[in-house]
């Protein structure tokens, strides 16, 4: 009798798990055209300002160039071939602000040292349409303060000249913008970035970073390969600000227009890119007449029809057999 391989996927019906994936739902619940920020911090003192956790907030960072302009707006999903988050959720449209304006928005993750000493990865898609030809401007970073006042591992962009249609990426480990950029990437094209940080442990405080470490940036890596031996850019993390990761920052400016989305925060390279599967039971089943076909996102949510991205297709046969397969739309 002919057999097929059945991959059982469960999670309230379906579970597609990743052992070291910390978080991917940074934009869950948003729809096209919605303001990104759900709250605003009145200051940066973590001891007195309560955290507004697991949401995007206007930073409490003071200064003329830190809170000007309008909140970023969510927009249609970004697409990047074979990336597990391609076409899922929405993206963030970071508008080019008026001259002298800048806006710091932070996704607050923790008020403690949950994400302290150790290695962390952030994978995300980005499409840069405007970049400054005069100076490198950072627009994505980790933060050691949940109110957005301690940015480290900063990713920046710059064009080589006013008329250029290309730009480069740079990385900084301290409080300043990157000193240099590398590469020649076309404006208006979606790229996949992976930001890795290794936070050095404080010998006197196990599990807590001492503020130092190393940041690594990878651009358009092979999605099916292991972590490259050499990063696109590397920077030393200095100071005492990033003892733990307490937030993810985006920075709108008067010199940048970009979209970002498809964030995956993880402990391993494989899980940041969606390579890291778990032990999913595999059994055999007999094929028969198809009586129903259902579709689920890779996070386990049932949808009526797949639109774009990666889905699990569940096929039910008349004899009770079930077949599950991953499909790309």
C-alpha cells in the first residue's frame, strides 16, 4: 500500500516552534496605515518611568532632534525571497522628516536583565529609498534602556554623492553613528540584515553584561547556510549602556526614508533566519480522496487563503489521513 510522510504540526491546532526564537511578533495586530507608536515616555529614568512593555513607544530621550516629526506608519509587508517572514505582518514606513527633525521610537522588551550577557541576533528586512550623501545616519539599533536613551549596535546608511542611486551600510558599537559604510546597494531594493551582538558578562553579576562586547552585521546572507565566518561589518561595543537588551530602536530622520519589517529576535543564527526547526513528529499515512484543504501561517494561525509568504498547507483525505506541507506563495 502506498504511503506518504505526514508532518504533524500543532499549535491551538497547529504549533510551529523554534527553540531559540525569542520574539517575532513586533508588528502583530497592525494593519496598513496605522500609527506605529502606542505610547510615549515622559522621561528616560528607568527607576521612575514605568515600562510600556511589548509595544512601540515614543522615546523619553530629550532634545530638539529626538522627538520632532510624526510617528512612523505601518505599511504593506516587505518581500524577500525565501525569508520566513517575507510577506507576513506589515512593515514600518519611516518617512523622511522635515529638516532638523528626528524621532526616536523604541519597542520596549524588558525592564530587567532578561536579555543580559550572551549572544543575540536580530534579522529583519529593510528597503532604503533615501539616504544622506553628506553623513552616515543610523536608523536601527538595540537599546540598553527601555525608554530609548542608550542606543548601541547602530546600523547606519549613506550615499556616496547627491546623484547616486546606491548606498552603503555601516555599523557602530558605541553612542555615535557609524564611522564608515561599505558596499554598493541600490536604493529601493529590499535587503535582509542580521544584527548580532555578543554581550560580555560582568564577572561580579552573573547573567548581566558589563556594557562591552561586539556587534556584527550581515547583509543578504545565504538563508540556507550556517553563519558566515566573516561579517559584513564588525564594531566593538563600548561603555556601560548595553548591559542587557531592553529595547529595539528605529530612528526617523530628515535624511532617511526607509521601510523595515519582518523582525526576528533570537538566540541563534538558525532561529533568526527561520532555519531552526524543532523535533516535529513524523508518521506515515495513507493517501485517499481529498475532502478538505486548510492553510496556516508558520506561527500557527489559520487563514482562509494564503496571500504571500510561507504557509503550512494541511490536506485532509476521505480515509482520515492528513498531509502537511510547507508552501511558498
